[in-house]
């Protein structure tokens, strides 16, 4: 298995009113091709901070993060934008759909940025929307969908571009337990069928249970890694 994400002695220090706060310290972690991994821990343990670093949305204070063996600290803003566009898919707890675009247009958005030809773009998105049970709803706007349906559109948008890894920050946080369970089963199926790695930050026991690799963070340090 090849490494998609590799963190080596990663630390992150924030300034809070002039006082340094150590959010992460000495984190070593590897996410491999096809992994279904979750990083868990109490609020303030550093989960979201780590996901933001991996997603190139923030920069490390020490150590390094490699995506596909590239040290992201050495890349220009343009090169980082390319990494986000071609290597990473994002699923946020607030869905982050564009309200004036339909399901299908939201799902196609990253493919448009990638300049995927129209015919291939539409086939890819139509097939995925059908796979997630939204084929009949592709022309609806986000406000016409339930939370679970909106999150499924967000997942289609994240995987349609064929990224190396999907980063999902608390993807079940705004969903009831039944919808959350159905969503996790869907992501497991997509992980298996497409071989795309998924990496979650979570405090949801159901997501932790589903993870094949469960990383536990406490006070910015990894205290346990369980592989199933």
C-alpha cells in the first residue's frame, strides 16, 4: 500500500492573546491508499487542527506533512491549490453546498475547475448521484433536501474528482443517528468500490466503530492507534 498522507513529528502552536498554545506535538501518522481512518479525541485535543494541516488549510509549526510523498511546506500557493483540487476531497459538517446551484451542479463543481469534458463530467456525476440514491433529485436545490441528502451531495462532490483521500470533519455531527448510520454505510461502500481513502475527525462512537484505523488524540498527542 502506498502512503497518501504522512505526518512526521508534526507540531502546531497558536498564539492566544500573546500566549502560545500547543495544539499538536510530535504527531507521527500515515494514511495509506484505500484506508478508512478516523482521528478521535475530546474537544480541544487537536483533531480539527490536524485535519486542517493535512488539508493544506493551515501550516505546521514544526515537523512536516507529505501528500503523495510531496512535502507540502515546500509548495507554492498555486501548487497547494493544485493539491487541493486533484488530490484531496473535502466533506464538512455544515455541508458547504452552494445554495443557488442544484444537486448536480454542486456535485460537478470541482470537475468544472478540473476542466473535465462535459460529457464525462455529467456521466460521472449522474452515476454517483444514482449510487447514493439521489438520481431523481439531481435538479433540486440544497434547501429542498434534508440534511442527510445534502451531506450525500457533498460526498459525491468530494469523490467525483477521484481524489487520493477524502477529508471529512465531523461528517455526522448535524445528522440524527439513523441518517448518520446510513451515511457511514454509504461511505464504506464508496471506499470499497472506488478505493479512495477516507480520513475523518470525529467524536461520534459510530464513526469510531466503523473506522478500520482509529487514531486517538489527547492534548495534541497520539495516545493510541487501533487497526482492524
